[in-house]
């Protein structure tokens, strides 16, 4: 039996718990929305906006944080971004209406986007190369666990009354506060201290000289394509379940736990094999598998048909599992591995910024089309986007696994 390849350091655990808190709070709205649509009489556009708000905020947070982390250090930004997250999460839980909730979820997204842009460069510089991929994949697996926890907590707490949604959102703030306290013990990245550049202007010049914008663009397109399907499916999963099987908020949250839990198994498999098989084949497998799983479901729904519960559930489950084993992990990991230390967070932030735009696009696409008779068309679009991701992975993605004959050489360029 293959030994579990990850021996997590304290810093890695703290990073993982930060992703858990962030993914919990972003996903919690998915169950809450089924409840809020009735309580606040929300339109389809308003539900889409509430879901997309953290992703839109992430667009801003990712680029700013990446650049500043290369100038002022990883540790400082890892503290500031979660302080922003916690304050915004508390105010979101206390929101008096749609406008308040929309504002504070967008601010919360700034902290989340900043965190992803910094935490994976930090891990890439802190973990031995031989188990770097497995460690980062495990951190992203914990991110999936946060999503499952959000479905479960939402299914339980929305039953407690009109203010049940506030308890769902407040729990994310509590988790974030605990992570913020733990992060005070994080050491600064040693490689960054050795290779840091003295000014923001110097970082910009180095990015231009190395052609890092082009490199980030390659990663960004793949991240964008994954986020279109990943965020659209994950954040609206309870609503998709509700539309397909006519269930309430609690029941749709419970079914979503079962569907999404398979992704945890797929993510665990990624941890086991990513440093042996490499990043590129997993990403190719995941994109193509998701696209093919969604294709028949979208076709049947677009033509006005209905599928048996088990068949529709199997297709949704497979689509989420393929993504969890492939691009959900590899788009983030390969980006962190493709850049030299001095500009790594800037490159990660640039790619994440474009990727988050894809997440917003996927959420808005579903919000404006999927809630009505356009569900089949939306799922077909997700299928096409995933298949395109597979094609571009095959054509453009270098293997970044340490020691591979096709290992990306860009990150080894002297700075």
C-alpha cells in the first residue's frame, strides 16, 4: 500500500485551515440563497450577484496582494488578508438586507483573493521539492472540505428560523479569527528573504524582463476556464439540486454533501499521485472528464427532457470529482511553480486575477440562465469550456514536476 506522501508542517496546516475557512464562507451562500430567495424576495440577478461578489472582490485582492507580497513579504500579507476577511465576514453575517450583504461579501473576497495569491507561493518556497505538489494538493483538498462543511452546516442551521442564515455566515468569521491568531506564529519565507527586490518598480521591471506576463497569461487562461465551470457548479450545486429534484434548502444542502463528498476522495487520490504522475496529465484528465460528464446532462435538459434522479446525480458527481482530481488543484499548483521566487507572488496574482474573472463569468452565466429553462444550455456551456481546457492543457501546459524532463525551466531563470 502506498504511504500517504504528506508530512505536514505547522505552516502547511495553518495555510490549509485558512483555505478551509475561506472556502466555507464563499460556499455557505449557496445553501443560504435557497432560503434568502424566499425571505428577501431576491431576483435571479440578485442571487447571482451575491454569489459572484466574493469572486469579484478576489479579482482586486489577488493582483494587489501578489505584488505587495513580493515587495514586503509573504507573512505580512498573510496576516492582513485574513484580518480583512474576518471583519467583512462578521459584517456580512449582520447584514440588514441585500445591499449590505453584497458589499461585505465583496470585501471578504478581497481578503480571499489576496490569500490565494500569497499562500501558494509561500508553500512553494517552504516545502521540499519532492513533496511540494502533494502538500499543495492536500491544502486544496482541505479547501474542498470547507465546501462540504458549508453544505452541511447550511442544511442544519437554515432550519433554525429567519435568522438561521446569519449563524451559517457567522461560523465562517469564527473560523477565520482562529486562523488569524494561528498565523501570528508563521515564519517568513527564507527564499523570499534571500531574493527579495528592493522596490515595486524593480519587481515590475523584472516581470517585464523575464516575460512573466506572457507566462502568467498562459496559466491565467487555464485557471479562467476551470473557474468558469468550478465556481458555477460548486456555488450553485444546492440550487441545481433544488431545480432538478424540487427540494427545499435543507434537503438540497444534504444531497449536495453526498454529491460533493466524492470530490474529497478524488482530491485525496491527487495527493497520492501528483508527485509521481505529474501535474499535466492530471489536469488533462480532469478537464476532459468533466466536459464529457456534463455533456449528456446538458443535452437532455436543453432538449426539454428529464433524467432519472440517480443518472443526473451520477453525472453531477462525476463532473465535480474529475475537476477535484485535476484542474481544481493543478491550475493553482503549476502557476506557483512556474515563476522565480522574486516575482512568484506577482505571477500567481496575475493568473489568479484572470481566473477569478472566469469564476464570476461562470456564476453570472448560471445566475442569469440556469435558474430558468436555461439550465441545460448553461451546463452545455460548462461542458464546452471544460473540453476547451483539456485541449489547451494538451497544447500549452509544461510539466512542472521537479525532475521531469519537461519541467518548466522559467522558474529556474536567475533573477
